[in-house]
C-alpha cells in the first residue's frame, strides 16, 4: 500500500487456521492485512474461508467486499446476512458466530 491507495480486492492476505477451540464446523482459515490508521481509527482487510467459527468482538464497523455468510449474535439471536455491500457494526465484547459459505473479505475500521 502506498500512502494514498490500496487495492482492497486484489491485496494478498496470508491465512492461518482458526484455533480448534473457536471452530464449530469445517476447517476455516483467517487472515488480516493492517492498512494503517486514519485520524486514530485502525483500517484493515480481514478474510475468512468457509466454515463456522465463534468470536468475541472488538468495537468495529466493517463492509463486506466479497463472499457470503451469516453472522449470528449469540446473546440476542439476531442474524445478519453477509454479502458484498453489507455494512455492519460490532460492539466490544459481543459473542458472535460466523457461518461462512464462500470466502469472505471485509474492510474493517476499529
């Protein structure tokens, strides 16, 4: 990335397996590329392959760039369809389950 531009769809994102304790189905992997900060907000690309994982979230806003899945908020039971163009807010400490049907890439701000 240079100071002004990054190709968020074409950027390479190295992956690692999701820890077994957080994997509910499949053999998903995740990867992240940190893009820096803007006015104190961290920006990055996060990617996940198909499977089901659980997480405890940080405060974040993200937009889905590619892929499909369902995000379930464990405590409320609310679900969100994840598809290109979806804009989602996560609150710190929320427990979630990510059911990913096709490799998903998001641009996040936290």
